[in-house]
C-alpha cells in the first residue's frame, strides 16, 4: 500500500493483479477522522508544492515543507497501524519514498534484533531487590519502635500498594523491566521481615 497526494486529495494506492489502483481513504476502514486528516494534509501539501514552484519565501517554504513531510510520515504510521500492513510513503514535497511499518512489527523486529542481557539484568534486579528489602525493613522497624505495630503494617501496605502500579507499567520497558523485577521481588521478600517485626 502506498500513500500519495493527487491534486489536493490523499490517495492510497495498491496493486491489484498487474495494475495499480488508487482509492480514497474514506472507502477504507480507517475511520473518518484519519481519512479527514489525510485529505487536510494533502491540501496543505499541495499548497506548499505550489508555493515552492513560485519560489517565494524560500526560508519559510523550507520549514513548512519539513512540517508537511513529518506530518505525512505520522499519518502513514497511523494508516499502517490501522491497516496492519507496511505503508510506502511518498513525500509530496521531496518525492522521496520510504517504508513505514506498522507499530507492532517495528517493536517485534527491534526485540528480535537485540539479545536479552540476562547477566546484567539479573545483577541490576538483585541490587534493587536488596535496596527495596533494606528500605522497607528500615521503615517498618522505625515505625514499630516509635509508634505501634499496626501503624508499621499500614505503612508497609501503603508503600506496596503505591509501588505496584508503577512496577506493573515498567514490566515491559527494556531497561526498567529489570528494576521492576528487582523491586517487586524485594518487596515480596521484605514482607517476611515486616510480619516478623510487626508480630
């Protein structure tokens, strides 16, 4: 599939047998907002092309052309995501073509190309686990000796519940997943000490 500009309209072209057919984005399952955005972008791109042909305002035209190119690339990414296939984006200003893969394919390719750093990751996770255990036990021990065991237990629950959403969100990020693993493991292990100190 290819995204290009024809006149003041955006079209998506694809090969059907031996011929290439161009279709209006509204005729595809892209959603009305994306199709409208594509046509709006095509109008602006056509205006920029006409301005560059007249060669007026060269500096402003170059900056505007860059914005139009970036916006087109973003829209090609949205089309790729909506259609689940790579989109060949033909820049209407520079007429340079580039391939925009769908988001899931990009992430999968990046994940497959990089090996998992188990040794470094587990070292970081172990260090973070030790820090989490020491911090939690210091908090609970101090609160239990200064106030009561129930306040210390309540504080441990609040800290654990407060960290849980952040740890859950960080579990898929390439570097932070090791920190999240260590912190979650450290919190889980620290609860053994929390229960011993409180009771």
